[in-house]
C-alpha cells in the first residue's frame, strides 16, 4: 500500500513538473523572439518569469528524489525498471511522465542553445557598436582638445 501511494505521489509531482516545464519552454521560445527583435527590457522580464519556473522545477525535483528514494527502499530495488508493472500498473504512467519530461528538457535545451548563440551574435554586434561609440568619443575628445588649443592660442595673441 505504501508503494502504491508513493507511485501516485510521484505521478502527481511529475504532472506538476511537466506543467512547469511547458512554461519554461514557452518562455525560452519567447526569449528567442525578443532577442531577435532586440527588446532587452522585455527579455529581462521573461527571463525572470522563466527563472521562477526553474526554481519550481528544482523544488519538484527534490520532492521527486525523496519520494523515489522511499519507493526504492520500500520495494528493495535500485532502478525504476526493476519495479513490476503488473503489480504496480501506475508505473506505466510514471515512466510515460518521466519520458515526457525528458522530451521537454531536450526541447528546452535546443532553444537554450539557439538563444545562447543568438545572444553571442548580438553581443558581437553590440560590441562593434560600442567600439564605434568609443571611437566617436575619441574623435570628439581630440576635436575638443584641438578647439581648446585654438582658444588658448587666440587668448595668447590677445594678450
């Protein structure tokens, strides 16, 4: 009876995690759009929302780990594959849930990698823009120095 309850609890945790992972996937996809549009403020907001769900997933992972450890101990097994599906048919649902979560994780990873590449490219463009701004400041500063030099020559002539 204890094992059955733990399996049901694991399925519940997996359901919650899947929902949170779907939200993470949504925000990860949205981040890509915002990066491509150059909307930095909106991107930062989306990243904060995504982090909220990442923290939720971290908590759920801890709950899952603790429950699964109890399950392994109560059934005297080391892996999920050692649990008899005929005796515990809910294990089939658990395995499906875990598989779905792994698929979501892979999708998120693909988008995260693309987003990372996009960010690096955009940072390169921004770096070029920043260098251009710095060169413009140097030219302006050099011009100001020249202008000041001209003023001082004019001042010396007037004396």
